[in-house]
């Protein structure tokens, strides 16, 4: 049997020799090692690596089997091991991004397709009703927040990170809310930001509580940020940016917008970040073709400079907290002065010193 031939080993990426061996194996499979992994296993024949797979949060990544050893059940064994490891860490709802040609492999292993960008990527999950349940929750949050939705003729959406919530974010949301009867605000949920998702979500809710037509949602797993999109199977950087945008927008226009009857998407102009600017460009191509209007709103400025969360973090890093006051709402500034924010500020200042 195959298990008499192969040995399984956990790969320690902190050990240089093990990491290099893994990177070289993945390179031979036309893959790269994703930087966001917290568990990796590999199968060996003697000392030769023949298969590997990794786990990063809720996402199965970097699954590869040497061509000579395919069709021997190694993919199933890798995925089974990764699922068991994820469950042991309390992660039961899992996802995988992979090349479309691998769809049947992972379907046989209990994964269900969500969206596909032909020739580029397919997103799958291990729950048959995962996205349906999420959409039901979004609709419930809408009904719980808005008292009268019977005569709604105009619904909009904004997707924000708010790391942290600034006057620029408030300006964008207030403008969008003034242009539609109901506005859905999705706050990215992933914890790749300095300010944890729970705090970002709370600051947004507090910052828009004066707007009675706004519903604030946690972004969940189906609002995909650039930070959480694994790109180890895509070689060109521009291809990564465009594929991420197309995947995220495919979910939005196929699932989220129809469920919430969204007809407009509002975004702030992006004069600084090329990645966000590229995303906005792809959005302008895709959404209007499916009946969703896209409005790009000029950024709120302070002394001619766009107000941004990155500028706020930069000032915090430089120890200029007093200068932050003119860039954020009072409740954000009060949070920054609180004991709850001490660890965050220390981290920002520590990172600032490194660079």
C-alpha cells in the first residue's frame, strides 16, 4: 500500500533547509510558497518530497503532487490531513482557491464551487450552502436595521477597510447614503490590518449611527480583500491584481447585489494606491455591464492632501497623535487615546521605526 512507501512530515518553515526544499518543490509544479501559511505538511519517498499542502487561516493552499506520483491518492490524503488540522484549530468552514482544471479533484474531496474566472482561478468551499447562509444573514441584518423597506427603489453599497475609520470614510458613506434609500456598508473582516476587525467594525458603526438608512455588515468570507487573496499559482503581478478584482466582483454581482437589490456601488477615488486604482478600473468594466452603477467619489482633503487611513497610521507612527485629530471623527480619536488602543499604537510605532 502507498502508506508503506511514503512518510508524512510537518514542514517547519522557520528552518531554512526545510523552507528551501519546499520552495524548490513548488517551483517545479509552477507554484510559489504563499507567505500567509501557518501549517504545512509534505509526503516523502525516502528523502524526496513528492506532495505538499498548506493551511493559512480558513484557506487550503499550495497543494501540489509531483506528476510522477499523481493518481495515487496523495491529494485526498493531503486535503484530509489539512481539514483535520483546521478543525483542531476551530476552523470548520474552509475554502480553496485553485486553477480551474483542478475543479473535479476538489469536488471529489467535498468542496463546492462558488465562482470561477475562466483559465485563472476557481473559489470553492466545503459547505454546500455556505454562501446561501451568508446571504440569508445579510438579508436578515437589512430587515433588522431598516424599518421600512417596502418602497425601496434605490439601494447602494460601499466596501471599506477603515484601518482606522477617518473623516474621509465618513464623507464617502454620508455622500453615498444621500444618493440612495438604503446603503449597505461592508467592513472587511480579515485580520490582516493593524486595527483588528472587531474594532474597525465597531468604529464604523459608531461613525454612521446618525444615518438611519445605513446598514453596516461585517464582510464575512465572501468579500475578498487583496490581503487575503492567495496568488501563489499566478505568476504576473498585474495578473494577480486583475484576477483578485474579477473574483471579488463576480461574487458581488452574482450573489450579494441580487440578494440585497443593490443597484449602485460607491468608491472613493484612489490617487495613491495603484492596486486599489486597478481594482476600481476593473469594477467600472464589470458592474455596469450587469446593471450596477459605479460612482467614484473625489477624496476629502486636508490642506490639499487626501485624508487616508495610511496617513493617520503614519502620523501615529511618528508620535504625532495630536495631528491625527483633524483627520478622524471624535470617536476614533477618543479610541486612539484609550487604554484599549495602547497595544495597537505600540505596534504601529514599532513598525514605523523598522522602516
